[in-house]
C-alpha cells in the first residue's frame, strides 16, 4: 500500500497540485472535522464499490478518513480498480495533531 503523510497532503494543497482528495468518512463526520480550504470528493467507504467510477482515473487520488483504517481499505480497492491512490496516513486525526489543531478530534 502506498501512503502519504499529512505533511505531504498539506504540501499538495498549498501548491494547488491537481489531484482528488477523497474523503471516505460518513457525512456526520465531515460536519465534525474537515480540512479548511479543501474541497474533497465525499464517497463513504460503504458506497465506494458503486460509486468509484465517479473519480477521474487520470488523476492521483489521496484517500482520507478519521484515522487511516477506512482510507487504507479504500486505497487498496481503488488500486485494484486501476487508480493511482494513496492513503493519507493517520487521517483527519493526524491532520489535527500535526497541521491544524483547531480541527476537533473525535
């Protein structure tokens, strides 16, 4: 499995790199904690098998969840489908701890 750190993700966002930030958390989780200024594609993990084709296969996909477990599953699934996907290690909890402590941990 390929992973990126939250520092890598922040650098991509800061440089305005072209990639898809895929958030696989549930809707209520996005209301609790989200990366400010980012516009993720939201597909909950349970809907990914039916909706993965909504993602542009030509773009890199960074997959985010709460702590990295669900995003690791999603990354594995997307790679099997031929996507260039990377798990964001530690998820939104790591983002809160390392990048933006104003984001609530839940």
